[in-house]
C-alpha cells in the first residue's frame, strides 16, 4: 500500500508554473529530469487511510458500534465505498510516485531494497500483533504463513483473503507493483509523450473491459457476506493482484502527463467535486464496478490537482506540517487501525451503543490508532528501515571493493 519513501515526497524546490520539467537541464540520453517534491501527496495519504478506517469501523466484523439499526445503516451507506476508494487511491498514487521519484542512477536491486525496507518490517510487526490480540490463531498455520510472505491474495479461497491483520491483503498487490515497476518503467520511457493521455485512457478502458468480462463470464458462488458480491467475483475482480495493475499503470501515466506538461490541472475544488459525484454515483451501479474502476480517472485528476498546488508553491491544508506528518505515519496507521478496531470489538464484547457513545468509541479508536502509528513510525518503521538500508548497502559496498 504505499508510495515512495517519504523523503522522496517532501518539499525541495519551487516551480512557478505546471509545465515541462526538463527545461534548462542538460540531460543525456535516457536521463530523467530532476523533479520537485510533492508534500500535498504525502499529506493526502492519511486521508485515504482514514477512509479505510471509517469503512472498517462500519463493518459488523470490525466494530459497527451503533445500536439503532437505522443509524448503523445510514453510517454503513455513507462510508460503504470509502474503503474501496481509499485503497484504489493508494494503488494509483503508488504508480504516480514511482514515476515521479524515479532516479537516473537507480537499479532494480536498490529499488527493491528500499521498498522492502519500507513495507515489510511493519507488516511483520503487525503480523505478530495480530497473534497477540487474537486476530490470528497459531493453528491456522497455512493461512498466516502465506500472509507473512504476502501471497494470500493469490489463492482463490475466501479463508485466505483477509488473514490476520486484514489490511495487509493490499500489500500482496503492492508487492506485485513493486516487482513489476522496473520493467514497466523501462517500457513506459520508450513511449512518446504524445501517447500519455491515450495510454491513461487505454488502461482505464482495459480495466473496464476486464471487469465487464469477469462480471459476465465468471460463475458466481457463495456470497461474501458483508458485501453483495460472490466470493469468486470478489477474488478475481478485486484482490487477485493482476486485476489491479491498471490502477498502478494509470498512476504512472498520470505522472508522465504532468511531467511532460500535458496534464489537465483542475482546481482541487473541481477535482474533489468530480470525485464526490463519482462516489455517490458508485452507489447506483453494479457493486463490482464500484470497487475500483469507477475511481481511476477521478483519482488521477485529484492527484494531478494536488501536485499542481505544490508545483505552484501554493500553501494548502494538505502540504502544511501537520498534514505531512500525518502522511508520514499513514502507512503505520493503515496497518494498525484494524487491530485497534478488533481490540475494541472484543473489549466491548460486540455491544452496541447510542449515537453519541458510538461516535465517541470510533473517535477513541481513531486517536489510539494515530498514537500507535506515530509511535511505530518513530521507534520502529524509520529506525528499522534505516538499519536495513545501511547494513545492506554497506555489505554491497564491501563486496564491490573486495579484491579479486
């Protein structure tokens, strides 16, 4: 679930206009221009994770705190697409940031090392925490072993879909993105800039075609329970990694459009209005299509508009110090929030509450999740990431310098 290292999205340079970024730079064949950093995209990551938090808090298996059935129904309807939108946002943002922060002297090995150091240690920590709070049983060794290896969404079995720390399923898909990025980026660099917009349209259309084919020709089986979709359709259309590659590619093309000065940069108000209208409209289309493909173009427009604010050095809520800090801890927040909700569900023994009490419970869970995420980020995620990078790079340097 995540984009490039946070240091690769901090504030660094100022651009007065959204235009080509190689102007005035002496670039060799195949070299990439030096691009300014985009703190608004860092800040936006927390709000995408917050959407996932709200979505999970509405599910009976995670919290669903309201005793009044009408209130609970309204809450569920309001945030019923928030989880799908939040995850889709992360997938598209990953593709965008991978292209935006690409380095001239980067190698696949170094890229993989950075991604591993950023993502995997926190996954392992929350994997252990899931055992501690009882979200996973030691006896389910077939399930938690494949989850530890980030392979569980490759299995067409509902028992494997959400194992242990449930949000970790999306890391299986992110891992596929990261493994494929060096190859995809090399291919994309060979595509002329004039084909960036057709490329974005093509991958969105391809996603729609794939989803339509699944909808029409995949035989449904048992229903998912919490969602009005069969297990078979849910797996092959939503959590089977290859089905989500189109969102990653869309983010890559969106980044190229902005880099090459060909992007439509709407105001943030306009792009948010389009996304909000899409969110409401998603409630009235077949459920399968409301989980990913419908959000691709609106999310791309929003990401470009937020990046445009940074390129024009415009101060906004998303690129202030607090928002950037929240964005920096967003991966830890995403990974720990379900464990907090699960803990509260068990602590209250599934009891339901009045509207004020239910809101208060969600607020407490949110504050605790943010607090834990902050602690994990400062004392685990960053130190372990630095340790892995330093140790592995030092070892590689020693090997290189070792006399034959």
